[in-house]
C-alpha cells in the first residue's frame, strides 16, 4: 500500500493537530458516528461525485467531486493543507 492510513476500511478518523478528519467513501450510513464528532471536525466523503463545502452544526462537510466522473458537470478535486480545504475545478 502506498498510503499511510487505512484506505480499505469503512472509515478512518485522522487527527490533524486539534482537528478530527472523519474520512469515508460515504456509501455507508454513518450518520450516528458523524453526529458524535466534536465542533471543528471535518467530514470528508466522495460517494456522490458532487463537490461540497458546507458547515453544519460547526462540522465542515467536504466532498471533492470527481476528476473523472463528476455528477455535477465540472471536474474537480480537493486540496487539504494546514487545516484549510480548497476545491479546485479543472
């Protein structure tokens, strides 16, 4: 494996300083777990292939969209670095 986190699992909880990153493909019903995240956490999913960057109950929801098969008509990806996220359209 090239990645240093469990990419084959249903989800991964990654700590970036004081920020919790809840990473999942998004095809499983994990709403109960997501509701338990602390304020300032980030939920990263990709299942819908529709880019998203929204704040709900002080939790940031991010979806990079898709480079190859976008469902919203524009190819995109996400860059996360030093606590900030940017969706980049191609």
